[in-house]
């Protein structure tokens, strides 16, 4: 029997590409940030297992996320926080939290999820119609229709 090392076997649960940015992010993280990242990656591996995301930092204090399989590329900008002082109102960009962004990408229905995985939201009426179509009718509803038949 011949075994191949795990390093040469493909990882089908990989969700984020191991690029220079991610290696530096991991190396420069403290334990709490690494724990948050690990939790986010665990949540992400259950979503679209065939997709791998490439993440890079952008010049706006955010991240660029590329999904080759879905042919999407999305830029997430830094959050803008407003600081009110006695003299002026200042807008300061706050760097994005990568683990938080990954959790949002892994959460179905969020704006981040829809953009990265190219999910088109159904209008509310279509969603309601689809839900009603899948519901089982009650005996009363069935009887009302049967009573209409000749």
C-alpha cells in the first residue's frame, strides 16, 4: 500500500487562498485575532465548498475578494467613522476586520455573501410565492377547491 503525503492531496474544504497577504496576516496576528480568523474560516468552509476566495488588502483600508469560480471580484472599503470635536467633524477610516468580513461572507443573505458568491436576491413577492408554492395545503383549502369542481 502506498500513501501520498497530505500536502500533495487537494483540500476540498479550502475557502481562502494561501497567498502572501494571508501568510503575513497570520504571522502578524495575536492569539485572539487568530482564534477569530479560525472561527470565520470554519464557518466559511460550509458555504460553496467548490469555491476558493483570494483576498488581498487594498489601498482604501479594506480588502479585495476574488472568487474565480463565480467570476466575481469585490472591493470592501474601510468603515468610515465620524468623530465630533468642538472645532470640527472628522471622518476617519477604520480598517476592516478580516474575520468579521469572512463571517459576513459566510452568512447567507448578507450583502457580502450575495456579492462574493454572485447570488441574486429574489424580490419579496417572488420569495413569498416560492414559499407558498412549497407549503402543503390544509384539508379546508383542498375541500374548497374540490367543492368548486363539477
